[in-house]
C-alpha cells in the first residue's frame, strides 16, 4: 500500500507510469503494472515485485517521479522537495532552522524545521504565518505569533 503525497494520484499511479526510488544509495526505476485506490491509500502492482516478501522489502521507501513529469502548480503551492532544505527565518531576521519535511494531518500542513540543536519545530503552513516562499533563494520568511516557535518545538528524546 502507498500513502500518496500528491494531488495527482490517478495520474501518478496509472498503469505504465515509471517511478523511481532510492534504495541502499542506489536509484532504480520501476514501472506500475496496476494501481487502484483502497480506503485513501493506493495498492500498486510493480514490475519485478512478484511476492508479498518482495513487497515487504520496500516498506518505507519513497516512490518519486522525475522532475520533468511534475505538474505545474498554482501560485502559492509547492512540491515538498522544493521546500526541503530551505532556511526558515522570522520577519525580524531570527533563523529558526532548515525545513526537513512537511507533516500532513487533520489541519493545515506543518513545516518540519530542524533548529541548530537538531530539535524539530513545527510551523503551520498558513498564509498568516508563512509570509514569503523564496524557493530559488532557498528561504522561507515567517511571522509567527508570540510563543508559537517555543510551543511547537519537539524536544529530542
């Protein structure tokens, strides 16, 4: 089963589509034989993956599409991999950290930002807080309400 992180799952998981993954530091291409949706997830049959044991070895691997296959997005929408690595700074110039990913849940997406100590800060990706996305400049400017960064900091265990 695949948990899609795309707004275009019908296109991404169509039979014949080629995706790739990185496994043991090696990129490999895989073709979808069949794809169908089931309870919010996708069940894929992949070329060369013949058994449940074969499929089990793929647990946790991220399927990706080539950059050339990405759809143009509306203004203000971003692909996660374009956000990863961006430096997050407040409008006052304080560096919060670097984006390591995006967390999706029941509310607004959250930027996962690693600070200088390696602790994670969750920043709501909403218009009132995220003021500027400069993807080319690798920078995101936020204007968080007082205490937001401290409240949304996850301490390392």
